[in-house]
């Protein structure tokens, strides 16, 4: 009897779309029959990009500047970004180690592909942005999770304990999505020392750099600005989606640590994108000239936080106001409900949409032969829900009031 080979399946099919998209899908479906939802689930800000951004984008298209360019991005944009990193972030880099990317999401994915290797482990926060987990798995990393403290900051002891001989990368994200936690200088110094002692690379996702509310944002790469590039360990990732609100333009950038990582990035990027979109980069140059918008947007989101979130702290649902970012994770476990149950009831009864926490703490499981079991939501954030506070203020205040009212109604302790 001839043996039929088992059909090949793509390992990526074990990695589902993130549960963020599931929340978007459910809310969009309901919106058709129940318009007027209060949308606290999407990180789409109430403000838009500066006017000059659209003008410059259109001019670049109309003037024939939409052509293939260097795989790393427009030289003039990379020059400007190197200056910005030096003066604003205190990060020393050079255009040769800078990559302009279609959103920072693609930059993160490409970077993970450069840093992954057979059996390599990446250390990630136990409550994380689910796209980081997708990216790590698709790059071929084995994710290992470190604990967060009561304010959702990385716990260095847990990082030391979780690490093993196969650890290659430490993923950090400050200000963090979904928790809003901000890592201060002493913590960043400790994390840097651990990674450096053990020979790891760091991926520092700084998408929310313009939204640190208790002092200037600190880039961990600033700690190694005086080291030669060949010894550096920090790869920093930034975006135009948050500060200047260019969410749909898809523009980000990555400053890689070492020349050899830059060489690997060039190959990965050539194979994935050939080159980033050219008109969007001219729009990015315009955004860099409109820095007043950053201060305005920072103040707006901070004002939202201060207007709406103190009631969550008073109610015992948040340990403190988030130190930065666009999101807060409210602990609704006092209701005896899961995040899914609570979010569903909040949407069905009050038309307020939030995201259940379980999608932010999923833990992949692997069979003995190394294949991954289908990824499911669950874990430490199952009793939490994520609230986006970058949205229109009145909506946010009303949505949070309705959430608190539902918690009071259901509270069991
Ligand atoms: C932590 C974090 N990193 C990166 C991104 C990606 O942003 P973009 O691809 O729009 O630059 C997001 C978007 O929500 C995010 O929350």
C-alpha cells in the first residue's frame, strides 16, 4: 500500500488574528444595528495629523515623487530622524542603522526576524500587546514571559528567573500597551544591565514616547550612547502613528543596535517591502516640522486621563493612573465576571465597547515535538478590561461612568 504523506500545513495557521481584531469585529457587527456606540476599544485618537501632513503627501504624489527608493527609506528622512533621536531621545545612531518602515508594526516584525534563531527565546511581559506575541511566534521565537509588579512595571527578578541559556532577546515597551505603565530610569538601568551581562539584545518599543505623563520619556538606548556600535544591544522602534496621529499613513522607524543587524534588516526588508512608501515619508518630514502638534496631543490625552480615570482608581479598579500611553487596564474581577463576560454585558446593555484582558495574556503551549498548540486567550489578565483613553473626551467620561456603574451593580466584594 502506498503511503500518503500528511498534508503540509503552514505553521502560521496556529497563530490566530489577535483578539483585538475579534473585539473590533464584534463591535462593528453590532454597530450596524445599534449605531452610536462609545468606542473605548480602539486606539484611534480623537485628534488627527497636522494639516501639513496631508498637503505634503498629496504634493509628493502629484509631483511624481512616488517612486522606488532605498530599502532603508529616504536619506533626508533618515538624516532628520537621526537628529531627532540624538536631540530628543539622547539616542546616538546614524542613517546607516536606521530603517523607515510601513508602520512600526512591520519594523518590529522585521527586527524579530533578524534576531530570531533556531530555538531562540524572547522574554516578553506577561501582559503584552498581542501583536508582539504574533510577531515573536511568526519570527520563530519561543516566547517566555516575565512578571509585572503591582503597577504593571517589569519585575527584574522575574526576568532573571525566566531567562535560560536559549534567551536571546528582552522585549520592553514603555509607555506600555495595554497597561499604560512607564519604566523610570533606575528600572531601565537595571534591565539594561541584566541584558548586557547575559549577552541579550533588547527590543525597545517606544510607540507611545510622546505620551509619558510624569516627566520626559526615557529611551533605554540612551544608556549606551557612548559605547561603540559593535557592542550595542538596544534596538529601538518608533512610530508616526501616535504622537502626530498618522495611524493610517503607516510610517514607523527602527534604529538597530549593530552594523550586522542593519545588514540583516536590509535583507529582510528587501524581501518583504523592497522599499517603504515614498509619499508617506515626505508626509513624515512635514510631521517632524509640526512639533507643536505633539505637545497638543500629549496634553489632550493627559487631560482625558485626568478627567475620566480617577474614578477607576477611587473604585479600586486601577492601582494608580497610568503613567503614560493611551490605555488603562481596569480590574473588574470584583464582579466575579471574566473580562469577556463583563465586556459583553457592557456592550449589550450600555453600548460601551472595551477589550477583554485575556487576549493580552495568552500563553502559547508547545507539544513535545515543538509544534505549537492552537493559541487561546487566557492568563493573568482574564479579569481585566482594556480602556482606550485617547478618544473624544465626553465619550470617554460617559463610557467610564457606565463601566463603573456596572461594576457597582455586579460587585461581589
Ligand atoms: C505598543 C505598540 N507598538 C507598536 C504599535 C504599532 O503601531 P504602528 O504600526 O501603527 O506604527 C502599536 C499600535 O497600536 C502599539 O500599541
